[in-house]
């Protein structure tokens, strides 16, 4: 056979063949162990990028190996298809969001198929399709019935570009929208929330179950949930009102010299004296315009206004003034604090600003702090002073017993209680946009918020809407859609016009794949329990909080509704690194240069300024001219090479630098495999199928074969070291090339093994060559090879001979030689004799299995 490796001739052919055979249809054979492999589904932008290619390739290799290892594997794919880009396309180009979205999906599905990914397309889900969002709405109603979906008036994050509200998680640390990048504004609106805070404690403690997740992601979630332990303490006012505060330092109660309420606190109006009313009102208005991030920024000058009222400190009856200040947030703790300026820095700054008293209650060792002279708060350890019953107790959040003692005292005297507080807020899910799942609620003047009956689901999106992108949501302008009779009493009522945050769609899509076509139920309990949890999830680190936390929350709620059995949705999580492209950057101007404008790539020069350019790898992006289109790579080298390169170039969790030379390297490797196999086929003569009395050459080759099996299998077991697995394949291919026993059964075993081990990585070429070997079934249905432990045992090992620590050569010795025998072999070797003859040997160091070193006198 005189053929060249031409990917274009084989890849499409096999993709068609696999689809026709239904090769990747999910097996439901209950006798097999299950393996649920999942990649985060994409937003259908229309174009696959290298980041996608990387994730899907990683998951595909895992799925293919597990199938060969005898698992029934679920490896599905779908589309996170609701969201703003479709609506913006509608506004800009007058194309309906549905049309735009489905076109993009078709395009991306085709691009995915070109990569030879073994998805079971029969389970495809598309979140914008009514037969999917029907169940999104059904799940919302489950939350509603459980009291976990509710409406409230709230100050919300408003994105002025996208014209919608955002959840807290969707605003970054600089107060910008995760999607549009716009500086978020504050608005007072009545919105729908999901009560994720009810699950705060479980979401935190169950992180312990997730040993298969990156530590970093678990930590990010724990920080986001943000549990603080401390106490709630009740202060009273002259008016007889109770002000409850949350404090992590109840031990410092005796040092509380004033109180601060959030400007939005409900008691502010009542506590404000006539004299202070104007100043308080003005301050409240100013605070309302500021974001939480601005309000709590460190080091910012403290502002505030006294209400004119006092409270009584419950531990010592001291009369302390009540202020309002914007650094106290309404939606954390109770929205009110006791201020302990001696030990809290914000309170300290506030006290200095307004000349309020500072009382030290924790005295650090070897120092005597004085409230009048201290220059900063002392938040650290020490001994309790000026604190009545707590005096003398070691203090401090970490080491002291003071907090515990204070809580005991409060509980005993009925003035407070130990409690935990969370940073996590309820999830704001209303969006004032069209392209999302309508919230299935009807507002009735008689009955209030009434759920749409299950039999009326889905509440379909109307098609004839106008997209302007301004003002109210398009749904709120469509009277014919909005006006309906109340499902309960028949009174004229209005549909809810908000749609759901698209993160809701992705919080349960993995629960639909096990039973994707079910029209009667969200999913069959047997099917869901036979597949969940996901065994391996792969996706971007950008979802470390949002999507992963929401999905965990949904899973727990649905479990509590009796719909499924597992506590956690994703057993193992791999967050893949970025794919970076080569950029040519002017270090002075920071500008990127288009590669086509560079003449000498060895010494790249900025054509505009004549300055030398820097070569750096950065995340692929149009603006940096460093993107590589997956389609171009596939056309030039084939999908198998693209896959091999991606897997070989970097461990999956690390960033990957796209490098054409290394892509070529993988292409050459596949060419070598091609030649190796085609030459073997051409030469093939009948081979005796037995391993007894193997020659040394055959034994060595057989050992190389089984080392490869062992190493590749191990590399793919836990941490998915694809890069080293590919190296092992290369080693085996080299061993086959170098072998002189090419007409033996062992060589045939080597060729067969190389192809089977290669199949998950480069599925097309492996299939083609497998058929060249004369097989008529698919290589992808073969069993993963087992290691023959006998084959691994080496007859001989290579022993290094050193003299005075310097390597002089190597010799072959029996593998089972003991220390004394090794020394003997070394002494008698030509190499050693040349260097030691006639000299005094002071010492011989023997490292079994490795080396013998002669130390001369
Ligand atoms: C008195 C005190 C003394 C405090 C001291 C700290 C140190 P974390 O750890 O983040 O939970 N606080 C409580 N509610 C607040 C709100 N709504 N806005 C702003 N600050 C608030 O912080 C809890 C501490 O932050 C609480 O403990 C309270 O100040 C303040 F030496 O109470 B502390
Ligand atoms: Zn009604």
C-alpha cells in the first residue's frame, strides 16, 4: 500500500460512518458501571473558538477511554441559548432572536462534528426551546411551592447598557457588569428572588465532599458564601425600640461607645429628632446613589450624621449616641452595628472624624493602649480589661476564649445569642428582557401572585414583538400577551413580564441529559438516579462561583423535593487553562502589531515606530491579532493533529500557548504512525501467536508495549495527564520503529496496541489504520488493553559506572543482581578496569538498579 496520510480523506468519512452506526449512542446497559462525562455547554455565538475545542477534546478523550474500559458513558452536548446577544442582534439587524440562535447552533454543531467528538446528539438540549424551558418554568414553580421563590422590593444592581438588573454575583469587584462591563447603578425595584440563603450552610459544609474539585474553586465558593460567626445583641432606645446588631466580636461590647445604623434602616425615621431630620434626609439620599463597593471601600473618609437619639448598651447601661453612616450596609447582618472604635478600624476612623469616645477593652501584651492617644484600632489579641465579668480573660478571635465567654454571658442574661451570618445574598433572578424563560406567574388583583398551572406550561414567548432595547421589556409592551384571566378566580389579571436570569437555564441542564426527550416529566427518577452525579465535569474557571454554586443549589432543592438522590451534582471538576496566542507587542506603546505587517519574525520590528517588539502569549482575541480559528487548523492538519497538539502541549488545567511548530510536530508524529502501520501491513506475513521463548529483542519490545499501556492508563486515571500520555505513545512508536523483530507476533501486538491507545486521542487515523489491519469493526468499540505484569519485568537493567562521581559508561547486568553482584559486575567491566587498574579503591558506592561509583584514594 503506497498511501500518504491525508486527513481530509479520512476524517469526514469516519465521522459519517460513526453517525450512521450510532456508535456514540449512550448505552443504558445496567450491568455496566456508569460514567457521566460533561463539558460546560456553550453559548451559541455562532463560532467555535480554541477554548471550546480544548474543553470538548479533553472531555472526549475521557469519554472514549471510559467506553473502552467497559463503562456505559453519557457524553452529551447542548446549548445555553437564551441571553442578550441574540436580543441585541435583533435590535441591530432586525433578525428574530430565535432565528439568529438556531442558525448559530447549526453552524457550531457542524464545527464540533469536524473535531470528531463523540457526543450523543440524541440528547441535545437547547435552553431556548419551549420543550426545555417548559421544564425550567416547572422547576421555578417547584421553588415557588417550596417558598424558595419570592418577590421583594429591593435596591438592585441596574446595568444601564443592557437595561436590566443583575445578581450580586454578576457584578465584579469594581462594580461593573459581568457581561456589558458597564458601571452598575442602583435602582429600587420589585423583583423575584430565589432563596439561596436557606442553603448557605449546606452549600458551605458540603464543599468538604468535593475532594475531586480544585482546592482553589472550593475556597472561592467558601469565601463567596462568607460565613461569619459571632452574636446578635439587642440594644434598646428611649422610645422602647430594640436595635439588634450582628457582631463577630461580642467580647468587645463593653467598648461600644456609639451605634451606627445603615441609612436605609427602618428605624432611622423614628429615631431621628426634629433638629436632625434635614441632615439625615440629605445623607440618606446621597447614600442611596452609591454602590456597596463605593460605600465600603477601605481608607475612604468616613461620613455620617447623628440621629439625635441614644441607645442603652445592654452590658453596662451606658448611654451611647445612634448615628447613621453609609459604611454600614442594610443587607448585611441586621443593618446596624455597635461601634467599637478601639478595636475596629472603620469605627476608629469614624470616631476620630466625629470626636466620639474610644474605650480600650482588649489590652495587648506588653503595651498600654489609651483611647485618647492610639493612632489605629487594635483588632488583635490581648487580655480583656474594662469589661466587668470578662476582665482577665485572654482575648482575640483566634486564640482567646473571650468571644465564647461573652456569648455565654449574653445568653444567660437574655441580651443576645450566638449566631452565624453569611455574606451570600438571595439570588435576584428577574430580568427585564425578552430572550429568556418567562416567569410562569400571573398577577391577580384578587389573589396576588398566582402560579401558572402545570398543564398550561410552557408559557411561550410571543413571536411578534418589537425590539428597541430601551425602556420596558418588550414583553411589557405586548398587551395581547400580558392580559390573561387569573388561573384561580378568572378575574382580569396580568402575566409577569420579567424573564428568568439565564443562569437558571444552566443550573439544571445536566439533569435533563439523562432523559432529554421526556415530555411527561422533567426527568424520570430512575434515569436521573442511574446517571447522577456527573463523574467528570470540565469547564472554565470563570464559572467557579456563579454557575457552579447555582447548580449545587438547584441540585439540593430538587433533592429536597424528592426528585433525585444526590447531594452534589459534580463529583470531579477540572477547570481547563486558557488557550493563548502569540502576540507582537510594542512594550512602550502597549499596542499590538498585526503579524502580516512583520517582515522578520526572528527580530520583529514595529513597522510604524521602528522599535523592537516583544513576543508574548496572551488570551486569544481579535484585538490582539492572535486568534487561531479551529476550522483553519482542521483544514490544514486535520482534527486529529489539532486534538493531539492541544492534549500534548500542556496539562489540561494549565494555560496553553498555541504554537504552530508544535502543531507541525504532532502532524509529523501522526505521519510516522501512518508509515509504521502501512509498512507493517505491506510486509505482513503469517505470524505465530505465542510468546514462549521470545528473543531478547522481542522481550524488550513487549516490555515497551506494556509500559506504554501502564503509563497511559495511569495518566488518565485520576489527574488526566494527557501530555505525558501522548509522550508515552511517542515512545512506543519509537520502540516499534527501532525494533528488529518486525515479523513477529510481538511486533503485531505492538502495532495493535499503539492504535488502540491512540484511538481516544486521534480517533480518525486510529480507525482508518485499524481497518487497514483488516478489522471490520470499529476501533472505538475495542476493550482497553490490560497490562501483562510479566512483560514489565526486565531481564536486564542498565548499570551506570562512575569513577570519582564521574560517569564513564554503562553496562547491561541481570535485573535480579544484588548489591554484591552489582559491585562484582562493575569491577570486572572493561570501562571500570580502564580507570581503576593499579589504583587504590577507597570505597565503592552501590545504588541498586542504578549505578556503581568507585572512590579512589
Ligand atoms: C463590633 C466589632 C468590634 C466588630 C470589633 C468587629 C471588630 P464580618 O467578619 O465581615 O462578618 N458589621 C456588621 N454588620 C455590618 C453591616 N451591615 N455593615 C457594615 N459592617 C457591619 O464582619 C462583621 C463585623 O462587621 C461586625 O462585628 C460589625 O462590626 C461589622 F473589634 O461588631 B463588629
Ligand atoms: Zn385571582
